[in-house]
C-alpha cells in the first residue's frame, strides 16, 4: 500500500514538475509551522536568509510540538509536490530530513530541514529548547532589505547556541567568527552571562575578547581545551546517554545508506550510468562510494585496462575454481561487513558495478570451472543489496557498442540477466537503448522511490 502511494505521487510529480528554491521552501515551511501551532526558531547564521541558504535549514521547536512535526512535514511535502526520501536521527532529539523534487530541467533537487528540540550530546544537555525559544524575534527584513518573516532566537541565545555547536565540533571558520561577533555586539551583557554558565573566568574573558574584537585566533588554538572544559562543566545523565546508545544501535540495525548494484552485459552502460547517478544523487546522502565487482576487503581499487577478450583465457580447474569461489564468498561476507556495511550505517550511497551474481551468469569471464550449483548456493548466503538494477540492451546493440563477445553470447547473457533479475523482489529492469538522460532519470527514480518508501516506514521513530 505504501509503495503504491509513493509511486502514484511520483507519477503526478513527473507529469507536472515545478520550479522551487530552498528559500521559497524554507519560507513556506516556517509559515506552515506557525499555521500548525509549532513554536520554532531558525538557528545558525541566518544573515542571508531566505535569499541564500548554503546548507541545512536548522530549526529548534518545543518538545511538545514533536508530535505535530511529522504530520506537518507530510502536509508540507504534499502541498509542494516534494518527496520525503530520508530521515536521519543524528542526535538524541534531532532529526535531519531530506525532501526531493524534480525541477523543470528534469534534474533532482533536495531541501534539508534539520529539526531538534533540546541540544543534547553524549549524555549532556547543552541547551534546552525553551531557552532558545524564549524572547524569540521575528525577522522581517533580510540583508538585502527584502521582506521576510521567520523567527530567530534572541541575540544572546543565538550567540551561545552557535558557539557551543562550533566548539563541540572543534571547528570555527572565519564566517562563523563574524556571525558570532555580530550577535555578541547586539547583547554583550546577556551573552557574557550565557558564557559563565559553561566556562570559568579565564575562558570567559578569552571568549569575550574574541567576540568583541572579532579576532578568534586564540580561541581557535584553544578549541580542544574549551571542548574538554565544556563537557566537564555539564552534568552527565545516564538516561540521556542510554537513549543515545539506543539511537546508535537503531542506526546500525536500520542503516540509512542505500546499496545499489548495476548489472548487465558488456556494453550495457553500467560504468557511465554509475558515474552519472553518483553525481546526481550525491546530495541525498552524506557521501558516496563505488566498487567494481567485489568489496576487495576494503583495499583501494584501481580501474584497470578493459579486457578486450573476456572469454579468451582458459577456465581454471576444479580445485583452483573452488579456492576462487571461497575467496569471493569471504570477500562478499567478511569484506562486506568490513568495508561496505559501515558506509551504509553512515548514510552512504554505495554503488556496485557488477556483483557476485555475475559469476553464475558469465562464469567464463571469471574463469570459473566449478559447479554452478555450488556458486549459486554460496550466493544465497551473502548480504543482499537494497536494489539490483539491470540495464537491458538488445544483443545487436550490445555488440555494436562492445564487440568483446559474439552476438549469440550477448543474447544468451541478456536473457540470463533478465531471468535472474526478474526473480528478485528488489530487482528492476531498465531499458538502456534510450537516450542516456532518460536512463539516468529512470535509475534515479528507482532509487528515490525506494528511499521514499523506507522513509515513510521510519516516521514512527520521530518522537520526543
């Protein structure tokens, strides 16, 4: 049922692509928050909002409003034809959402609301949401003098929140420094009171001097020490720490990355399509990772020269073939958990050009001379990808692209791939005899639909 709803909405979006921007979406999201009774503030450097949004839209809401958040976001997506494709709980009470849409240019675009309540890290409560929301100010004019309307924290709250974030991360860039100094000068006395809640007098004076002069070199050098002092001065909550451990266990049990395998005979366009979607879909993930055929136990892979005659070398004997099969099986199990699974937990788009399945379909390419039934049996005990996509091309066209095997062999492989992928519940067959842009859009749609279905099923985890 969920899959049908997602696919139906996707067909509607493709029929009527819309022109949006991060600024328009952010303004409309804030407006909807107010309409739905969600008390919020936009935190972080909002000096150029909404005209220029460089990264996430960081919002703090009241803990009592978390129950309203999911219905509000789903309504927001429906109103503006967005597709919610990713939910990451990156802190105990913080959720990062990825919303996707297709523009008139046919390209994939994303919008990143990052919503939290209390600022809690490693069992320590840095700031409460109510403190950040108290005394909030409606910003009505942006840096260019244009009208806008959204809530920001009081200057002292904006200052301390941003400073705590940057010191906890151990990074303070020049743009961060200028923002902090600007907020400091709006409320120096109140900001100093905030500093005294987290550090002792020497550190407080150093931070005050830096904020006043906008000269942060001494603070940058002292970031590790300030971070340690910050954590030492905050009370530790075992309950909060246990909840954070629970969150991380859930991330391991339900990774937010996507493991995609592209299959197809030589000439089907796997490498080209992988390279393209790695770029176009990168914005929906924390990072991307590509493999050719195997994990190789995490060792670096170097693209070798194309094999002009993949069937030219003799097949190995029975015993060497069994040894090769064993090495592959270990690589696809132990190697997978060493080098692939950790990336999936860290929200990575993992792409494979070919996979274990190729061994049973084209054993001559890999000089495998052992029993095919044994290769297929071993294949049942390796981790399954999230998506298996076959790029389907007629044999004659395959031969015209790469005449590495005969037309008859290309035809045999094509039928074998189609038969295999057709039996998979997560298998998709995509015609790649069309224009490259059309194939890319089809592959993107398969990945994004999978993510949208998964995101809907995980909405229940967004709770205070």
